[in-house]
C-alpha cells in the first residue's frame, strides 16, 4: 500500500511539467535543451557538432536552438539517454588504449601519426594538452580488419623516422574536424568565410582581406571557439596556437579556401560600409554645383574695406599701415596713463 501511495503522487506531479513543455512551441536554448536531454553542456555541444541533435536558427538572431519535436524524438528512444550519451562519450589516452586493447604508448603513437583523430582537447593545471577521442570511433577502429597490424605489429621504419622528427598530426586533425563542425550550420557565405578565417593567423587574413570594412564584417560572423582560461593568459595563448594553422600545406589550403569563399560572399552581398564610402550617385555632378567650396585657411578671415593711410604712414614709406596704427594706439595708451606733474596731486572733484 505504501508503495502505491508514493508512486501516484509522483506521476501526478510530473504530468503538469510535461504538458507545459509540450504546450510551448518555442524552441529551447542550448542550456535548456541539454538539461532536457540529460547531457552536460560540453556533451550537448559535441552532440550538435556530430549531428546527433538537430538545431534550428533563432528568429531573433541569438544563435541556434533546439525544437521541441527534436527533444521528443530523442527522448522517445527506447534506450534514452544511454544511447545518446554513448554516442558523444569522449575518452582520453588511457581509457582509449583500454578500449583498443593496446598500450598507452602505442595509442599515442597512432594518434601522432594521424590514424585516430581527436574530437576535443583541454589544458590541465600543468598546461599540458589532453586530447579526447570518441569512444565509438575507437571501438570501430579496433574492430577493423585492416587495422590489426597497426595494433599488434611493429611500427614501420618510415613511421618511426617521422615520429623521431617530431611529427604530431593531432592539432592539425583536430582543426580539420573542427572546421567541418563549424561549416555545417553556416548557411551565409560571409559566415562560411569567417569560419575559414578563424583558423588563419590574423596577419595573413589581413593580407587576403585588405579591405578593413570586409575584415570587420568577417569578425561579426566569427564563430565562438572553445574557451580555455582567461583572455590573454598563458593557457589561452597556448590554446590559440593550437587553434591556428601552422603547417605550410594547411595554411596554403586555408588561404585558397578563404579566397574562394570570400569571392562568393562578395557576389552574394557586399560588406556594409559608411555612407561616405559608398559609390557616388549618378547625379553627383549636379549636387556638387550647390556645394560651397571651403576657402583656404590663410584666406578664411573676412575681407574688410581698405582704410586710407594715415599721414604718419604716408610720411614713412615702406612701413605697413598696421604697424603705424599699432604705434598710434600704444601712444594713446601711454598718454592716457601719464599726466603732467602739476596735475598728479589733484583729484577729480566729486559730483
């Protein structure tokens, strides 16, 4: 009896919340959708990138959201939420080596050679890069028939030489994967160009996009990259180096891709610029007839009628009239201040 009395109120309390959610037709924000699906925010973002969760653009321009029908589709799965969590589960080197039944050293070697691709990374408290891999992909790699020699056999001499030279394709493979993640939802040509530009050094972007208004327009569409530490901190600078292309082949490919996507964006819609920078009107010549030209600085004072020269100026040829007038003014001031000695003791009578 006690079990029945406890179960019924629980069902009654849960029903209004479900009805409220279904009655609301507005899509959910990412944080709310993650709670509805029982995922952490990092897991939810990865699920969106992998295409496990479909999103729709926000009508108000506030990013992408998840529709109620998509939440219902995922929650109606028989094995929800275990199936969804397993699809987005990311593991590190130790756990990944266990899944593939190899040593951590061999797993790291395979990752540096680019045979397994990381899906995310973070920096620990020692500022060491920790790469994460999809557990589902590692299991598929270990189950393949062509990969058995890579898991059990000796590493070839060519591969050992590349590893000895410092080859590490993990950052480049992560950038390539992240580029695909960010390009998938970008439906605007300027947004696609901004995604490509976000993986190139800003100095090289300025060489390709030499128009400052176009660069500013690209920055408006620049995607948000994963944050690592406070801006300007050593951790953030290290993460920025990982997210910026450094291989010559990769840089060349990205530059060519940016040039092509930028040409498409210009044809689709020119970058906005101030009104004064826009093309002149076809009636510009007629408008200029009514514009009063600005006089030079040395002629900006109003012209005055020429005054007749004083007798003093006439007697002093070569001396400007202004100098003569200045002398007369100083003379009057001096004369006003100097009175005869016989009148110094006298004071004006009061009226």
